[in-house]
């Protein structure tokens, strides 16, 4: 048994698959945060209501990823089961704020 086979026997996760899953989750969060920003701007949300909208949307996206992508078993797709809930949860915040303010300004102009 060579070292690669031993490593796979100890850690049955394929690094390429883990990386691909993390990338897919990142892309989903990036796109949805932009969509949430556009929605918040069009709805005319201000101050804390916009951020509550973002966090509620992020929780919804995490729930959908948990149910639809991992079929309720995130441990099969990520190293930690909590990754589907916490990984890249705040990376889309800047794009959310950018598109939120842009579309808020466009709608109110």
C-alpha cells in the first residue's frame, strides 16, 4: 500500500471534491448576495432593515444548500458539517452593500 492509498484509507475525502464543493458554495453565496443587494435596493430598505434582509437571505440560502445540495448530510461533502452554514457566510457582504446602495440610488433618483 503506497502513501496515497494509505492517506485515502485514513481520510476518505478526495481533496479535489472538497475543493470543488467549497468553490460551488462560494459561487452560490456570491451570486445570491448580489441578488439580495439588488432586491434590498429596489425594495428601498434602509439601515438595519437591509442588513436583516441580508442575514435572513443568507440563512435561507444555507438552509437550501443543506436540504437540496447535501440532502441533509453535509458531512459527506465537507470536512465539517457546519461548513454549509458558516463557510463564506460573510464574503458576500461587500457585494451586497455595493449593489444595495447602487440600486437604492437608482430607484430613488
